[in-house]
């Protein structure tokens, strides 16, 4: 109940895009979606399925939670890729600076002997 109450409070803070398109489109075919809806509308006969009906309200929460986790993983991967690129660029910069330092040490005039 607390999670559902918090979700209702957070609804006001959602961006317009989140309100219109809150989740990724379903990957199910139309007939699979119809079968899923039909199964959900039936009254369950098994005890576990009856208990799960108490948590149907949390479906939206879990969808949002999973979407946030996927975005978090994508950001972690992007951060790791950027860190690798940064490390590579630092190595190139060190090589360039080392080459510039050597060029400054070499005398510009030919050796008098």
C-alpha cells in the first residue's frame, strides 16, 4: 500500500513524455497480447494465482522499476566506454608531451665538432 501511495505521489512529478509513453512498446504479437488479456481476465483457480491478484496494482511499479534498472545498466556501460576512451586519450597525450619534451632537448644548431 505504501508503494502504491508513493507511486501516486510521484505521478505528479513525471515529465510529459513519461505520462504519454511510460514504457517501451510490447514485443508481443497482437494475438499474444489478446491471449494474455484473456488469461488475466479469467478468475484464477490456483491458490498462488489468487494471491498474485492482490499484487496486480504493483505491475506498473515493476515495469517502471525494470525500465529504470535497464537505463542504469546502459548508463554504466556508457560510463565504462567513456572511461576507456579517456584512458586512451590520456595515453596519447602523454606520448605527445614526451615527444615534445625530447624535441626541446635536442639542440637546434648542429654539433660544432
